[in-house]
C-alpha cells in the first residue's frame, strides 16, 4: 500500500507548474462550454390541444389541476410551478403518464387515444426542425 | 534485377518502427470496449508525443499520418467517415503540437502538450462532424462529454509519455 502511494506520488511529481496552469485552463474551458451548451431554455406557457382544436394556453407558474374531457374519457393534467404532467388518463398504454414531468421549451406530451397534446411554449417559438 | 532507386536512410527505419508501434496501439484500442461510443483513450498519441520530444516534428508528422492511413486500411474504413474523422483529428492535433511544441521546457512538460493535442483532436473531429457528417447544431450538446474525456485521457497519456521519456537507455 505504502509502495503504491509512493509510486503515485512519483507520477504526480512529474507535473510541472505550467502543466497545472494548462489543466486549470482546460477544466475551466470545459465547464464554461458545458454551462453554455447545456443551458436549455425554460418555457413559460402551456398549450393544450385536443385533436386540431386548441383548448387554450395557461401559465406554467401556478399550481392547478385540470380535467380534460377527451373522446374516450377524462384526463387529468397537473401544473405545478413550472412543470406539467398528465396524472390520470383513460388510455390503455399510459405512455403519457409514464413520460412524467416536462418543463423545457418545446417539450410535448401526447396522448393519442384521448387525442390530447400538451406542449410548452415560450414567448418566442423555436423552429422545430422536424415539422418546419 | 532492377536496383531500387529509393534510398533508405536510418530516418526511414525510425519512422517505420515508431509507426508500427503506433498502429499496434491503435488496433489494441479498437478492440477495447468503450463505455460511451466514440470515447477512446487515444493511446497511439503517446507515440506521437514521444516522437516529437525525442526526435523532431517532421518524424512525428510522418508517424501520425502513416498510422491514420494504415489503421484505416486494416480496419476497412479507408475513405469512409471514420477515416476522415481520424485524419482531421490527427491533423488538428499535429497543427496545435506544431504551434505549441516550444513550450516544453522549464515550466511546461509533455503533459501540457498531451492535453493540447487531445483537445485539438476533439475540435478537429467536431468540425468534420458539424460541417459534413451531421450538419446540425445539436451535436454540440455532446461536446462537453468529449472534452472531459479528452482532459482525463490527455492527462494520463501525458504522464505515461513522461515516464516513457524518463527511461534511460
């Protein structure tokens, strides 16, 4: 064990002062880029659609539960301070419930059997490259 | 029998030996499983760094380019996307090594060079990916993952190269 520690120290000793500077520069560069690139915009509004009909937009900054009457039954949508999910649905596969909370811009929950779709929109709409 | 008009000098033997080691290391690396697709340790860079310090830049250039071509021919990816990724990474890392090869001295060691080469390799590959293979900004979400791997493996490769250079013959 002591030999191993000695060996590790031998390895670390070869690092010179300038190398520490280089390592520091690269670590900060990596973190800086990560903070820029992994910054997903938050949405502000929520749009609920049933089929082609738009049921309306709601603010995400509230805590309410909505019951939506679809073709096969009632779905329950919960908005909770910045995020939204479907909590009850009459569909068989329950994909919409398993998707869980969504909170980022342009994220969508779709329940095809009950024809309900919920998408988060901001003040500015980003292009959706798939639909555009 | 015709006489060979190509004169083989000792420099050629040196390049051939180093390139052979680099190719062997690349092939070993190819068969190693990787937890994240695309993240590789790049152990062949140890040889390139060793060559640049022990000999000179032009030898390292030869070794690196021979390695890229021969490995792609062996693995069957010659002129495919993988080959161009590898080539662009190598060319970028050689370019940055050429620019920074002078810093190796009292304050900086080969570890800095290794880190610079690793980062340049990632940048070279991402430029090719962005402008040719996947022309979409979405791939930049992956950049930090590759930069972290470049940091770790660049450091490890640099330390290995240092101990390799310290071996007295």
